[in-house]
């Protein structure tokens, strides 16, 4: 069985190992959403440390979907050049690099996004306690197109892949979750209809980037709230996402956030195992993993194909370098 340091190829993209820097908002963009020097300070040391794949933090597809005022934005063509410089700098280290594209939907606030936040239904969001304005069916095609246009820019900027954010209680997760989606039209109700908007986004992204470009999806594979999305439901959706054009599933969870308090290391491994059982594409797992031997075991035991190292990489930019040395001598 391959281990953490075994290279991985998917959709023609070759990663030097299976260590992933998962998207982590450094939240130091200009008010216009452009990368700053501080993004380079955030990504380059960690990429140089030997990470296989860097996923640049969540970047909004339209201003109405931003979560903070200093979030990265890939919402218009003027962002292609500034993002290209960041992509080039990270790629030069030998890491491969993706960007996560997102819409916060009902998880943001009017002060930040400039209008009443929008979501699938007018029910309070677990992050804010406030209810967004429910999107009309006629408003959805423009949002699908905004995701597609953002993905096209990611490709134009020279990134190796795009990741669609479908976790942590943001817009696509809001559509999939029975807690935040209580629509009675063709986009709500049974799972199949709740999955319709995320699937439309994936198909449009695939169309926009072409057949050969790697598309990843961060799937919130369980809401971890009473009455929320379950792993069984996520297992039904995952193969549909793949059919629609996803080449890699990045497994996370939590409608209210990705870091359940007091959870043991590898707390989302059971979700990854459940999703791996129903798809053939590579699966990433992230969550509380800090020990390189444990990360290696997850891969060797076939529980996931790649491992995301978040806060441990924030704490130590050389995490990958040390992991490579530790695993090489063991
Ligand atoms: C400061 C910070 C910012 C984060 N920003 C994002 C983000 O932009 N997109 C995302 O999908 N997850 C985000 N996350 C979640 C991480 O990608 C990861 O799933 C989580 O931290 C659990 O992994 P860990 O225990 O290795 O840190 C963030 C986490 C942290 C700590």
C-alpha cells in the first residue's frame, strides 16, 4: 500500500507526496480581495517545507458571498494576474497548488457583504443565528455562472486545480443540509433535490475549465447537528458529484465549523472511510492530525489517499520537512 510520502497522480496532476495544506483563511487580503505580501509569508514557507498540495484559502466568487472584509476574492477578471503571481511563487517550490472557491451564503453578515445575506431558506444559520433572504429559483443560474467564472479564472491564473467549497455551512452545504434548506421547490425537500444546486455548480465548473482540468470538491460529509446531513446521505451524493465532474473529494464536516471541540485526532477519518467506500476518486481527510506516523497509517490502511495537515502546519511551517525525515528513518 502507498504511504504518506508516495507520489500520487490524479487527472494528470502529479503530487510529490500526499501531504496537503488544507485551505486555511489567513484573511489578510486587501479590501478588494487581492493577495498581499502576507499571503506569500503564509504559503511559501509551508510549501517549501515539502507539502505535496497547497489549497489556497477560500476565495469568494462574488462580493455578496464574502465572509470577511479581508478575504481573498476571485470574483472578477482583474484578479487573474494577482492570483497568477501567487500561484507561480507556490509552484516554484515544487508543491502543486489549487484555490478554493466559495460563497458564504447565509453564513455571512450584511455589514461584510453589503446586502442582506442570501441562502436557500429563511431559517437561522447556526453560525450567525440570523436568517438569510431565501434565493428565488430565478436567481440560481447567475450564482452557478459565478462559480463557473471563478473556476475559469483559477485555471487562467495557472493554478493546478480548483476546489469547490461544499462544507462548513457555506452556500453549497446550506443547500445540501436539511437544516438550512427547507425549500419546497425543485431545489429542496428530498436529498436528490437538495443536491441539485451543488451538482449544477459542479457541472458548470467542469464545463468552464474543460474536460482535462482537475476539479476537487470539499464535501461536508456530515453536519454533526441533530437532524442534519448524515454520512449515509453524503454517501448517496458523493458518486453523483463524481459523475458531475469531480476528480477528488476533500472530506470535512460540520455545518457550524470544521473543528469540533475535544474531538480525537483524525476525527473525520470515519467520514473519509465511508466516502471512499462509494467512490473511486482520491479522498483527502483532514482534522486534528498532527503525528506523521498516524498520517502515514491512514494512507497505508487505505482510509484516505491524502491527508490534510491544518493547524499543525500553522504552528510549524516545517511540519512536512520533519514528517519526511521522520518517515524516511522509520
Ligand atoms: C485559521 C483557519 C482557517 C480556516 N479556513 C478554511 C477555509 O478557508 N476553507 C476551508 O475549507 N476550511 C478552512 N479551515 C478548516 C481547515 O481546512 C481544517 O479542515 C481544520 O482546521 C481541521 O484540520 P486541522 O485539525 O488539521 O487544523 C480553516 C481552519 C483554520 C484553523
